[in-house]
């Protein structure tokens, strides 16, 4: 036998020896599958589990630091674990209220816990400059209008619980709405906007001679913004000069310097990047559409004299308050006013969270 024949015999023998059977193929397949599970899938789930425990531990630590007990933390985490940042629930009233709504709907036994947590997190009241995100934020005795079958009636928030909002009708009703019918409640929140929502009546009852409608809470609040920018409440001394007519920026630029004694003393009661409200003693008789100059200092910044237009007038026995729109405020001054308002908002939010 020569070498060539020997090689052919060896090749033929190894071909039969290493020809895989179905059993061999299955063993190889399951071996690969186990390898993938061990090397890729298992580490992924282990790391995910470790991360989940770390996030939960952090949530518990923050909750305890804020005075929450174990049961309160446990109930909150049922909702919080779905958030990208669970601890945000402790600092965002919007996130908390969304979570509270879900927990109350899921189990009414959670109501006492939510009430307790809201108090501990200082979420009982919303600062006036923050927008409403749920009907739970509406203050008691907020007045507004109930619309039903094309007619509107004066109304007010009479009572509220974690699940319901009780609204009293202050006018005489031609027809009392029934359970299951939809009504619309709209109201004006001062220095913020006009809000409205529409819900089905859960029940109704009489409180004296007033019909009270019980509505479910909702996060579906509509809002009509009344101003381009928020009016910030302040108390800033100011000096005002009234032209007694409408003037343009060009006309003012050609005028001689106005004597200081021609300016009247007043107090700015609110301000925004677009205008302000200034109050003076009843010594003037301004009219809407007329122009004025106003100058003031606020936190080491001087503003003015700024040409402004009178937009509205409020008169009381003690003073006259004038809402004005800035006409020639410099861009830099506008940015400074916006920055100062933001600083004061942040300071109030810090106080708000600290319970001040």
C-alpha cells in the first residue's frame, strides 16, 4: 500500500468519524445557548437587579431624611420606581401629585398616607407663581363659574379630598345637573391665568340652600395665559413723570431733560420683563393710552427713565395703581429684570421646601 492510498483511507475514516449526528448538533446548539445566557444575558439581569436595589436604597435614604416612615416610602416607591429619577418625587410637586392620583385610584386605603406625605414634603400649598398641574392644587373657596347646558353660574370650591373636589353653586339653578352629566368649571388665578376643566358629576348634595357638585380630581387642566411674562410681586420705590398724552420714543429723544421735581413718588407693586404696576397717591388723573416715564432702582441696578404706556388703571380711596407696558426698555435691562425675578423665585422655592 502506497502513501496515496493510505491517505485516502485515513480521510474516508475521519469523514465517518466526525460526521455530526442530530444529538451532537443539539448538544452544540444548547451549549452555545447556555454560553450566551451565562456570558451576556445573566450579567445584564444581574447588573439591572443591582442597579434597581441601589436606586431603591437611595430612594429609602432620601425619604427617611425627609421624615417619611417605612410604610410611606414603600407606598410611594410603587409609583416612583417607574420614573427615570425616582427621588424626583420628593422635590417636584407635579411628579408627586401625578403619583398621588394613581395611588389613590388604585387603593383608597392609600389616602391617609398621601395626606401625611404631602404635609411632610411641604406640598400642601403651591407658591402663587407656579402653574397648577392638577385640581388638587386649587385653593379652597376659589371662585369661578360652572357651565352647564350652555349657561354659566357663579361657583366656588367648597371642599376637597384626595379623591374629590366639591364645588358649590352660588346662583339659583334652573335645573340641577344629574349624576353622570358633564359640567365645566373655569376660574381666574390672579397673576397666572384662566384655568378650566370638564368632568362628570359623581354625586351632589345640599349645603344649606346651595347645591354642591362632587367631581373627581383630574390632571387635565386647560389654561389660557393672560400675560406674556409673570408679574412678580415687589415693593420698590419709583419716580414717575406723566406726559398727559401719548408720545413716541423719537419725540422723547428730542425733549429737553425733565426736571427731577416734575417726577412724582410712587411704589412698584409688581414687575415683569414687559411692564409693571406702580401705585401713587390720588394726586393725578391719568388715562389709558397716555405715556409716562418711570425710573427706579432694584438690587443695585438702576432702570430708567423708561418710556411706558398706560394700559389699565385701578383707583381706591387711598391710592391709584397704574399698569404700564414698557416701550423702550433696553435689552440688557430686560435681561437683568428677568434674572432678578428668577433669583427671587428660587429663594422662595428654597423657603417653600424648608417649610418657611
